[in-house]
C-alpha cells in the first residue's frame, strides 16, 4: 500500500512540475522586429481612378500570451502608403497627360489578437490607429516637367481601422505575415472637398523574434 501511495505522489508531483513548466512557457513575453512590402491605395467616392502604390513597413512588436492559443500583439510600425493616378488634364482648353503620386507616411500602432490554429499557422485580427507624419504629391505634366508639393494639410492627422491577417512559422524565431489593413475613417481634410477617401493596405513581410 505504501508503495502505491508513494508512486501516486510521485506521479502527482511530476505532473504538477510539468504543468508549471507549461505555464511558464506560455506566459513568456517575446519581443521582435518585422518589416515588409505595402501594396497601398486609397478607396472611396472621391478616390477616382487611384491605382496601387508600392511602399514598405518596418517596426517592432511584443507578443503577450493570454492562453496556449491566444496572444495579444501590440506593434509600432513606420508605414509608407499612398496611391498613384494617371490621366488627361484640361488646362484652359489644352489637354495634358498627368501622372500623380501621393505618398503618405504613417506611424501605425496595431493591437492584434492572434489565434494559433496549428503549430505553424495562426490567424490575427485587431484595430490600429495611424498618425500621419508626412504627405506629399508629385505630379508629372507632359510638356511642363514635374513638381512635388506638401499635402499634409489636405489629410487628417490620424487614421483608424481594422487589420486581418495570417502568420506562418518557419521556426521559433522567423515567421511570415500577410495582413490586410482597412481604414474605417475618412482621411481627407480639405475645404475644397474630395474628403471621402480611406486607406487600404495589403502587407506582406517577415518577422523576427529576439
């Protein structure tokens, strides 16, 4: 009987020790850096024939485990966004070909909720707030050359939206990320109108845990 009791106690102690180790493992906060390509555009009633602008994003993140499957991931990212457009422009009866590029640089702060579907695959969703750092428009007019103008006053200083994405783990250190970032608020802030536009960004990149 004593042997059976001691054996049972040994099993309980061993199981409790393993459970503690698992809790410690799941409660480990991790830090990392990430970066990638932005396939950006502006959308909305006043976006016209806006086309895709290729930019980039780079920054840092923190992984805060909540359960074995759920992690909260705050981030801070520098994000180059915008759009391109091309078409004819009527100036005093004369038609000119115009190419315009809108470049907007944001500091975005997403808070993603990441759910681990399998060991290597996870889904994520969460809100973000963006702070406009700079906005410029470069226009190339046939026969007149090109010019770049500051356009920050035409846009609101903040942006708010929702991110949806997925992650694939190559290892405990490196993972791939794909995310769609949809602006929920209009970003235009011009007295001349044309304010009904929102940010739309598809991101592809890599993350590295320290």
